[in-house]
C-alpha cells in the first residue's frame, strides 16, 4: 500500500515539475466502461485531488506536450508506424508524422477523438467541418493514388470512417445515439412509443404532409419539425449532462419520429 502511494506521489511530482500546456484533459475510465473527462488549466491544476482517487479502480490518461500516457490502454498508445516504426507524436494516429504514411484504422479511437473534441453532445461550435476537411485532404483515396496498394486500402478505410464520424457528429439524432452508445447505453431505434398524445400528433403531421397544397406549405411543416428536433435535442443535452440516461433515451425516441417526418417532407420538396 505504501509503495503504491509513493508511486503516485512521484508521478504527481513529475507532472508539477513539467511546464504544462495552457489546457489539458484528464480522462478516468471506470469498471463500468464509462469515461469521465475533466479539464485543468495551469497554474490552477489541482492534481493532488485527482491522483488521490486513482486507487478506486480508475484509469487515468492525459494529453501533455502533444503526447499521451495511460496506466493501461489508450487508443494508439504503444502503436508504431507500420512503415517506419515511429511512435505517434499525437493522437489520433491516422497518419504518421514522420513519414506521412497512412495508418490502419484503430477502432478504439472514437468519433470525438478523431476530430480532437471533448466527448460532449454540444459540439456545434467546434469547427467540425474544417477539421473534417483537413483529414480528407490527407486521407481521401483520390489524393493517394500514387501510394502502395496497402496504403490505398488504409486510406479508403480511414476516409470512410472520418466521413461517418463527421456525418454522425453533424446530425443531432445520430450524435445523441452515438454518445449514449459510448456510455454503454444502446438505443433501439425501431422501438415504438406508446404515448397516445405523441402518436396522435405524428399522425396529424403526416396527414398534413399528405394534404399539403404546395411547396410553401411543406416548407412550413418542415420548419416546425426542425424546431421540434431542436427542442428535444436541447432536452437530450440536459438529460445527458445530468447522466439521466432514461430521459435521454425518451428524447431520442421523440427526435426519431420528427426526423422521419422531416425526411418524408424532403422527398416531396
């Protein structure tokens, strides 16, 4: 017990002797596979409080000086470039910084990590589109035609995953489903809602879509659906922030219905 305490005390001392960047993030992984992230800012970083809790089945990883360390496993940690054997300078390790070779897909890297984002629902203001385009400039198959067949295959797989990550995080509903999945909560998108008021509302909306006289009327209904999606997206964000997963799932079910109606309208426009 005393040896373990000395180990963490030494690690704590090393961290404080280093010149920390202005902002870093710590992640704690519990036995339940859920992750709790927190940020600290120099010089007010209270590492003592964090390290005192590591003995309670928590795993800690930190990104410092553009590199990562972890007490157990972190996506990309310990992985070398298949071409030049260089260790990754930063994560996610999609392209080797030393030889610019595209790496195979690492499925332990989640969609938020691909874009260097904190795992949170509200990522609209995180310049997602710009980060997506930057990855595609490096990974798009059309830009690596001169590479080896093996690397072209890696590029196609990486590019497809980046596209899916961007599509997921850009869509309120898909993002909600995905972030709950990362928390170990699977959502059955086909499960029906038994709430009479909601079912009646959806039926009336669909009838209005069928009977719409022109495009202007359809666009008016579409605008209403987008407002409802926005409202329930906000409700999901609050429920997720408070770790109220049952409420979050209910929000997703309502978003699913409004999203389906919206897609029906798009087909008619």
